[in-house]
């Protein structure tokens, strides 16, 4: 069999706006439910959520029941060991947190490539190879891997073109929250200076033809960023939504 096409990477290339949602509740039930809600992509978060790497596999298996929804996995850090495990589980799209320099972007790319180009460890009996059934997987895997780097600080924005121009980087995700903190405006993601910095980053990424996205949990703010050119936009977080509806329901009584 052929290596499965990565729908997320394909749609990014087509330039279609993609709506995403954050999965921060571990297990397979919540990601399965979210996938059935019709989002274009789901981010399985191992950085800020209480989701360990071993829980990525059942999440991927649950999301697979809905082929129109693409899973994206965020490891806890830019760590080749974590990448190796997540990729072997069959993840094709990885979002790397806190990439500050060209060198860190190159490190992330190397972790997604087999030798001699990269340093991904080889194992044939994995979900990624469909347990040995994918033809020529080791020479073709990189074609369907989508590597997203997160640019989240003033320093990273200063290195934006160098980071985004690394061969193997497929998209850039701006982190408004961490960026606001880096600018001395912690939590003020809609502050004019933060918005100006993000707009400048969008324009610079457009100049080099690099897909970009971000998270915005306010509906009107999210729509504004989509109009401004955000190609893959996270518009919700499962735990946030649960907390909000629980509070709302309690207030009715």
C-alpha cells in the first residue's frame, strides 16, 4: 500500500482556511467526539495539557474514524525522542512549541527525517508503516509529514524569515499568549502592539509564501484573523469550553 496522504498538508498547500480545535483532555473519547464535530484539524496537546505521549496513539486512532478531520500533535518540547515516538504512532503533522532560531527549526526538521539527512530512528513494525504494509516508507515518509513551528516570542519574530526558510518547515503558528508575555503585556493578546506584531509577521510570511496560523478563542477576533490571512486557526479548547458551559449552566440556577 501507498503511504497515506496527509490531508492537513494538502489543504495547506491549496490555501484553504482551516478551522481547528485544541484537545487537552486525555483519552480517546474526547478526541473522537471533537472529530465528529466537523473541524478541519484537531491539535492533540502534550505540551500544556495532562496528556502523555503514550496517550497520543488512542487519540489518533479515535480521530481516524473521521477522515475529513486531520490530527496534529504537539509534543512537550523540540525533542527528537518525542518526535520519534509520535511519528511511529502514525502522526503526520507535528506542531513544535517555542522555536526561537534557525538552528532549532533545523533540529526539528532533522527529527522528522531518516538518515543520512536526519536522525529519526528506524522501526518497521509501527502504525506509521501500517505495520509493515506501506511500500518504501523510509524513503517517502517525509513527503507527507507536515512540520509546523511555533513562533512565540519577540526573539523568534526577529528570526522569523530564517526560521520559516528552513527546508522542511511547512507552516508557522504564531502564539499570541506567549508573544504578549514576551512583549511585557502578559495575557493582553488583543493589545494593539501585540496585534501589530502579529500582522507584521503575517505580512512577512506572505512575502516568502509560508502558510501561517494562530489561536483565537473569541469568535469575532478569530474571524478578524481569518480575514487577515490566518490559514489554519484554532478557535476552541475542549477544557475551556467545558468550563464555560459548566459555569453557564450553574448560573441558570
